[in-house]
C-alpha cells in the first residue's frame, strides 16, 4: 500500500393569511436569581457507602500515578454536559488490585479523544495534534502542538499515542481513527431487518519519527495491516501496543465502538512488525465483552505483577479492570472478565441518560426512584430515611421472573443501526397499571414498543413478572412509525423510540390512562375503559393542543431524530391546571393556559438556566420537603440527578379575567372622560395622559410626529409599576422604518442608573425601508444592562398598516420570560388562528421588574429626542399579569368607550 503523504509542518414570522396573531420577535429568558438556588446535583448522603466509580457520559481513562505517591490513581476525562471535565480519583490503598477510590475531583475542562502513553521516563497525555507537557499541573488547559498534520481521513475517533513502534529507539506516533462514511447514520434496514449499508471501520496508522525525541520530524503515515488487509475493527479502535506474549515485540489490542477487544499478534519482529489476523479476547472459552459499548482500553501493568493489564472505560462513565492472568491460551493473553472499579460515594449516579421515576416502590412511606438508562436496565434507588434530602442506597438492578431486566437493541432494534446493539434507553413509569393496588412498571425503550411488568409481589416486597405488551383496541391495523422495518404484534402500542409513557388518571374516572407520544410525534391520550370487568385501552386521541389550536406535536424528527421526548404531567405553577414538563437543555415548562378546562399548552421555556443535556434529560417530580408542592428531579445525560425546588407559591393566585387585570388603558376617544383619560376596568388609580410637544390626541387617535419633545406621558403610579408579570398591548401604525429604536411604551430614565424598568420599542429590522420589528428591555435592578432584546426577522411587519402588537412578561419558574407578538393581518382574530413561535435572544438575570418612579411615556423615551418615525396610536393597554394568546385574541379594540 502506498504511504499516506504528510502535509508540511508548522424572528419575525410572516404567517399564512389565515393566521391572525404570530410571535414576531423572540424571548428573553433569565436565570434563576435570589428566589431559587437553581439545579443542585443529588448526593447519596450516605457516608461509608461504596458504589461503581464513574464520571459522566463517555469515560476516557488515563490511569497514572497522578499524585506521585507511588501507586496508580485514575484520571478520567468526560466530555459530556453538564459534567464535562478531567477528574482525579485518588487511590489511598497503595498497590491494591482493586482499591476503593476517593470521589472524583475536577481538575479542569475536557477535550475529546484524550489518550495516555507510557514512555520509559514519562507518562504523556495526547489529544489530536497536541500534547500536554505539564498535565499534572495544568490538565488539558495548556497544550503544545505536535508537528504533524494527517492527510488521511479521521472520523469522530482520532486517537493519538506515542510509542517506539519500530524498535529504533525513537518515539513514533500511532493514530487510531474511525470511519462512519460507509455506515452512514440511520434508517437503512430492509423489510427483513437487514442493515443495507456497510459496517463501522476502525483503522490504525503508524507515523515514523525521522528525527529525535527532543526534535521530532514525522514522515508519512503508513496504515497498519493484519495479514494482507488493514487492521479494521468496528469503529473506535483505541490501539494499545505491548508485548503480551513475552516474545520481545509489540503486539496489538484494540477496542471498538461495541463491546469486544481484538488481539493482533505480532508475528514479525520488534523492528519489523507484522500482524496476524485479529481475534477477540476470550476467557474460559467465552468472548470477553464489556457491559456496555463505546469502550476505550488502556494497556498498563496496573497491579505491578509484571504483565500488562487493561483498564477500560465505557459509555456510561464507569471504568473496569481486566486483569492479565499471565497465561497464554490458544496463542492469546488470558484476561479475567471486566470488574468495575469502586469509589466512595458522592453524587448519585445511575448509568447514562438517566430516566428517573419517583414512587414509593417498597411501600415504606417515602419516595424511592426507579431509573432507566442507556444500557437498558431498570435500577431501584431506595430512599433510606425519608429525610430532605434523602439518604440513598446504591442502585439495585430490578429483576423480572428472577432475571435482571435488560432491554437491548441487538442487531436491528435501533433505527440507527447495528452500532447501537448494546443500548436499550429504557424510560420507566411506575404506576398501578392493572388496578390491583400494587405498583407496576410501564416502559418504553430503544425499540419504541410499550411494555409493562406486572408486580406479583406485595406492596412492601414487589416482585415483577416478565414483560407484556401494552395493548390497544385498535380499529384497524396497529400504527407504527413510518421508518420501522418491523410491524407491531397483535394489538401492541408501538410508538417513537426513547419517549416517556406517563400513566395517570387523566379523565378522573378511577382508571389509569396512558399519555405519551403517538407514532407521529403528537402527544396523545390513550383512555382506559372497563368492559365486562376487563380493562381496555382505547386508541390515542390528540387532545393536547398548542396555542395555535392544533394538536401538540413534540417532535417532527424522522428515524433517528424522532422520539427522544421525556415528559411529566403535573400542576407545576400551582394554578389548578395540569401542566407539561418536557426535556430540553434542562426542562421546558409548558403552561396549561386553557381557560375552559382543556389542555392548551404554551412553552414558557427552560425552568432554569443551567444546561443539563447535550442529548436528553428526563423529568420526574418529588415532594421530599412534604410541603405539598411538586419539586423537580431531572435525570441528565451524565447519569446524575439534579434537584430544583418549585419556585411557585403553594397556592397560586387566582387568575381572574383580563378585564380584572386591566390597570391602565388609553383609547384616545372623546367618550368616558376624554381622549387622554385612563379607561381601565381595574387598577387603583386613573392614570391620565398629558400631551408632550407636538403630539396630538383627536378623532380617536394619538399622533406622535418625528419632532423632538413629542409624546404622551402618564405620571407613575402603582398601576404602572408592575414587579412581576405584565402585558403591554398596543394598536398602532408606523409610518416608516424607524432607522433606530423607537419607544412605544417606555418606563426608563437613562441618566439615572437606577431608574429603568421596562420598555416596548420598535427596531429597524435590518434597514428594510418598508418594515419594522419589535424589541424591548427589562431590568431587575434598575440598570439597563441586564436584559436587552433586539429581535430581527427576514419577514417583518409592514409600515403604513395598522397592527396589534403585544409584549408579554411571564413568570417561568424563578425568572421572567418575555415574548413579543403582532397581528399578521387586519382581519378579526380568533383563538384557532393563533401561532406561537419562541426563541431566546438573551439570558439576563431578571427575576422581577424594578419598580421605577419615572413616568410612563408613549411614543418616546425619557430623553424626548425626535422619534425616528411618525407613530399613531389607536389604543394602548397595560395588564398586571401575562395574557395568553387566547386572551390576546379576544381583545376588541374600541370597546372601552362603548
């Protein structure tokens, strides 16, 4: 094969005509401030307990004597969210084969593809193209470049190591790479369940050092072969060169993306390596496998007995040791099966992409946890004391019919192909499914088939039977996702993969129902009924709606991008209506805004600003403090659990009709006190306007010309000083593009650093002379730097036309969230025509509004400069709570003076 040559060194939305009201700008989401502590990781609170050592997602082990005390410690890198970092697990037990390590200490940020190399005089850490000469002092923060740039393809695995590959006394480079190009990604099974694309590839390259260790000069890469073919394992090769057979040359052991280790014997010499075909490592005639996949082996003499062992990390953050027995069996080194390292407890961890469900599983009166994970297990975490926070036992794997519950994709159970054979992605819900008074488990998984495990034990000693399908009384053939190669059996529910089943008595008829995503990604209600004493489940109905009046579709993704939604239904904001909590970067709060007892959800956004996921989170609710409010517990991709206390009052304030919250209103009509009178139906004071400069109020319109000093002013009162939620609604006409920021409703004083509260303004929206956008500002402390939004769009609002616009400030947990709306046409607006589209544009810390004593201005700000466009007001309203889109749509201009 020819060598590979080295390179030289050194929103505004335009709705369809049928849409009446659209979000035309974005959302300000602010972090939790003094009113809540934010997400906190859950601890075991159990001194003396020992559990499996683990980091977050993807354990990259770098075993070494990190602290220089003569024994091997573990340094483990994880590049997930939120646990990203380099962690040091100290060994305080000397040269014990299986010491119990201290909890991990974070040393710094992570970098992917970290590898450790053991040279005669040093331990070196490398990442692609870099090495870290002072790793013990600075971690991965201060890399130095390696003077080599590959010309070959390297996929997601790009693993650089140092070793004297050819025995010439100079340290060379070896690089393991993965190649997914032939495999693709997903949705490639034929009707028989056969994968129609190629496998993953894992190749190895040798790069000879033509210089010295002090001044390396690298030649061209040469692909390492086994026999006449390139060394090729199933992705993620992680090459380890060592003399495993004791003949003086370097043999090779590789990992892979799945779970096996491949041995390549060097049948050449120390200076001219030549490798035989690969064979899977075995013990007692059985192929050695790791418990999970994405394995990363490291070869070193861990127990210092003179032979080379394997320390192996896997996807769920755990690290195992495969002890070399020193024997050779059938020409291969003999290793004991993997045994996971242990650590003193700190944070509760349950696999990766942990999916908790809180329930009193053992019937002792406190809330336990049943969790799923990527590996497909169900784990029981016992609450040992009922305290707040609780003391936890180590996770125990649940069994059914005496065997550990484990769901795995196998060759063709994952839509993303056979590379995911070891994954299960279990998502449990603990509930009494058959109505016998015992808690059962209903779950979904990587397969997307909904199963249930019947509890045939007792309330305090549960025992599970084997899995049964959840059946539905379909009217025809059972539906399934369009991309599934396999068909449902019998009446079973088959939906999108990795989504939550939620069991609750939704219609309050005494029977537990099922709520979950249907096969097309819509949130559906599967109603339970009883017929001749037998329970039946009816086909799903799409009764959950978005604010546009359309069925709530929580995912539009196809194949591998489908599903993945984790849910909880609970009255989160304590207003008496069932809300929806769903996975996001942490958890999104979908408030139930229906005023008619239905299920109409508005996505308020994240409940906290801390990012807990690159992949997925999973919510459940707990009440450890026994205050009657549901608090939030979230399983994150790192396998840890994060707690957030509910920030809403125990009993929510009654949300009265909008008219009872209308605290200031001006319609510029002569009736009911004149054109400048405050015609609000609520509020403590009448906040009349005064005319400033050349502004005018006549004929039912307020006009602000583009001249200095023009506008309308209302002296500040309690009605205008809202500390919490508010809605500003305006019917206006803008004559031309603002070419700046034109205040519509403004309560800010720029010369005083502590006198800014809120403002709704217009934006130039990219300079289109025939259009404008909306923006605004909020302040908690009175300063202007805390929350600024300047949304733009490609299809903004037209100048010269009357439009209704609104700025809604809404409590979203411990912070305030702001959304701007505008009508898209002059036609009458109905709730069924509403459209909601939210996207954050700022992340300021705003948990209340500063109660400024400055006057409220219409059409100008406190500087009273010349407005950048003439502006006409037909009506301006201020409400002291957030209105829903349904309520905004019912506002009737002109009604105040009738």
